[in-house]
C-alpha cells in the first residue's frame, strides 16, 4: 500500500518522454530514386543520332520542309491575286478647274473712269488680287470687235478693251498664276464658227459662254435644231487640245428651265451632252427677302430639280440685282452660301467686298484690314470660303439643308474628312439653336469663319496693367446650344459622327 501511495505521488514527466521518444523517418533507397529519375530522362545523343540518320525520318523531314514552302508560296500568290482582282472601292473622279471655282465676272465697267483701250492691261495689273481673293477663273463677257461681219469681227478684240498684244500679255499673266478665262461666243442656229473657236483656243481661252438667246430658248422649248447646234459646237471644242474646252450657258432662267440645257444624261463627272456649266437667276434675284424659308427652298430646288449628277453655276448677283443693294448686312452670308453648295459660284466684281459698284480704292483698304483684323473683313471672309472649295468635303461631300428657328443651316460631310456647317441667322434678334440632331453632326463645333457683322470678342486684358493678353477667344461650342447674333453668319468645323 505504501508502494501504491508512492506511485501516485510520483509526478509523471511527459515532456521527458516526448524528448526521449524516437521518431521514425522513412528513407527511400537510393536505387529507387535513380530508377524514377531514369524513367523521366529523354533520348540520349546516341539514340537521337540513330533516328536522325534513319532513312524514314530523313524523307519525312524533307517532305514536311518542302510542303511548308509550297503552302507558304501558295498563300503569298493567293494574297497577290486577291489584291489585284478584288473589287475596289471606287474613288471619285477629281474635279476640274471649272467645278472648283469660284469664277470672277469682270468687265471694263468695273474700272470706273478707265480710258478706252486699256482694260486688258489694267486687268493684268490686278492678277495678284484675283489670286488673293481666291478666284481661279475670269469671265470677261464679250471682248470682240463689233459693227462689221461677225465671222471677221470675232477674230479681233474690241478697240475699247485693248489690242491683241495687250490680250496676249494678259493671258501670260493668267498662265503664270494658273487662272483660266471664259469669254462670250455668239453664233446662229445650225452654225459652228470653227475658225473663231480654234483661233481663240490658241490664244489662251479655256471656255466659251454661248451668248445666243435664240439657241438657248430653242433648247428650253424642246427644239432639236438648238440641241444639234450645241452638240456640234461641243464636238468642235472637245477636239481642241489636250484639255477640252468647256461650253457654258450663263442665263437668268429658273431651275426648271435650266435642267433642259444639260441634255438627256449627265455622267458621273457632271458632264452632259450639251453644256458643261449652266446658271440661272442670281441669288440676289432668287432670295429677295432673304428668309430662312427662301434659302431652304432654293437649296432644295438646286438638289432636286436639276438632272442627277449635274453641276450648276450660281450667280451671286446680276446686272439688275446686286446682293449689296438687296441686303448690305448679309453680303457675307450670301457669299458664304454660294461657296458652300455643290455648284460653282459666279461673283460679279465687287460682290466679294460687299459693294454694288466696284471700287479699287476699297480693294486696297480691304487688303490692309484683312491683315490687321485677323480675318474679319469682307475680303478675308470670301477668300477663306474660296479656299474651302478645294477641300474633299466641299467638292465631294453630301449636302444637308435645314431650317431651324429662322436660321438657315447648310452642312457638308464626307467620311474621313472634317465636316463643315454654315449657320445664317436670318432673324432680327439673337437665337440659340440646337443642331446636334442633324445627321452626322459632332458634339462640339469650332468657329472657322464669320461674317463681318458677327460680334468679335474683344481681346482679353490684364486686370492690373490693362494690356491685352495673348489668351485666344473661345471658339469651341456645343452643337446642342449654338448662340447666333441677329443677322449673323458663321462657318463651323467639326468631327463628323456617322454612328
């Protein structure tokens, strides 16, 4: 019993037992490790050489190598064939000089007080101005001698305008600046003045305007004799030189009557069997009140009442209706409109300056103001619009015509090119309009040009010194809220959205 008590009172040293307890560790034999490693080992060099020199594998490698190059060559040839024969996206035919325009209509009467016999030489002195304003073509009207046999007179220049030597000097100045010239040609029914045409073609004339009302009226009335006369004249012009001459009909007809002068079919480069370029009543005569409704109807008729693919000319003014007399504060707007359409503007000397009678003193003033005012002068606005006519968007883009809250909106868009939108506020009060819903319109628009009547923000000034700072005025706006002052015209550019 004593022993039992001692056993119970003796403490059990569990920690000692844990330290002295042996842990069994399983050790894998070296032979087993070596066997496992051996099973995962690749082919030896000797074994690889055996297969490398095996005839079967040699033939297989050569066959696969040859097959690779055959397939690769076939794919290359197929790609070239696809590139050559696959249907391509048709690129539009380039526009010619008479489609780019604008055309400058000028005569001796546009040089008040000019001495007889000096028109050609005086005009030659103004060729730099013609280029600066943005014109690439002159329309001089009738330059022939009168009073005798027309077949002889039309081989000579009018003494009131200048001599043939003066004409040659003028043409040389135009050639140096790549300016074309169109003159009037008068003829009778069923008669083609071949000698007159060929003579003046050799003297630098690029086109003739048919000044023969009897023939024009005959075509409008459906008379075949008039058509045959013009077709014969066209054939004569097409046979002259490497660059065929053009035949125009600058008239005061309405659009429905104009349509007959193109002929039955107009091809994809805008040329019909009769006249290349046809104009009707001027903008000044067609838009007497210059309302947004009149502008919308006019543009809509231009797009829909003329033959498909036809390319019209648009006279800004006529002899009896000058745009400056009609609406002095909207001269820039009318000029901007003429340059925005898919047509060639014809501008009477003075229209580009907002004048009803050309004043060459005003030309010098406008040239100075254009440089000093940063582009806010009649001449600067017109030259900016004329420059725009050489862009892909204006030459090939779609035309969209809208009337929103008394504002006329003309939009031009072409994929891959900047978009342009002209807004003309015809109201006598300020307007804020939303043009964001117009098809293709971007979210943001930026000012490109504006009429002289448009309010130009004054330059920012330093609050302490009062000096002008170089911070430019804000020119970017949301298309959802475009603010336009009364009787204001602005051209904006934007990134089109075709989604």
